[in-house]
C-alpha cells in the first residue's frame, strides 16, 4: 500500500505504471500491436455502449418521474367573489416558526386568463393583481376583522 493511498484513500497510478501495464498487454498478446489495438477498441466500444445505456436509463427515469408528478398536480380554479389567502413570498427568506406566510382572506374581483387574478381586501376600488399560483382557497368563516376588545371582570 502506498503512502498516497493511506492519505487519500484511493490508488494513484503513475505514468510509469500505466506504461508497464501497456508493455505487459503487448507481451501477453505476443507483441502483436494489431491485436492489442483491436482489443482496446473493443473495450472502448463497450464503454460507449454502457454510456449510451446509462443515458437511456436516465431518460426513462425522468419520463416516469415527470408522469408521476403530473398525475399528482392539483389544478386550482378560482371564481369571482371567492375568498382566498395570499402567500407572502417575502417571508420565505427569513422564516419564523409561528408566523403564517399567508395573509388575507381577500376577495377575488376578476380572474384573468393565464393565471392572473385581481383581488381586494375591503374595498373593490383598492384591487391589485397577483399571480394565481400564490393563492390558496380560504375555507374559513367570514369574521369581522375589526378591532375587538374584551372586558375582563374580577369577581
């Protein structure tokens, strides 16, 4: 075992060793350069076949994964006057454990083609457009979001 192999954990082949192996191959094939070259070409062709087979397997795998993923996609359809939650992507960089990343609920004013949606919070004239991918359906009840105060009595 060489020092290189002890330090790095893998074998090191020096050019002299490779040259020695090439001479051994020539000697084994009775110093026939043509036979040695032919054997080397067959080995290179086998490597090319393995490479092409690996590419083909990778292509088949990616197609299977794409089909699996596409089957599990859930398409969201929004209608005007529905309530939705808006995903706040700015909180993604500095996530806080207990803080919700969704704000709302908002009400849908107009659904545009290609996924754009116009939503508003309280007044329809303060509507703004957002990407439909950032919206979630809101299934909660309609609550009054004004300031509520509670009086506690000590008895």
